[in-house]
């Protein structure tokens, strides 16, 4: 079973809102990782 056949990807047709949402998700993930490793952006 190929994933490509079940979930076709759209080629560069992302809307600005979808792109912003992806960037926000990436930023939130990075903040979470920074908190986990004692000394990320906050320096705790």
C-alpha cells in the first residue's frame, strides 16, 4: 500500500492562511522543545 496513492499532495497550492497556520504550528513546537531542554529561548 502506497501512501502517495491514498494522500495526494497538492503542489504549491497552499493559501496564505494555511502557510501562516503551518508556521505557527512550527513555532509552537519549537517553543515546546525549548522548554523541554532546560535553556531554550527562555534560558530557564
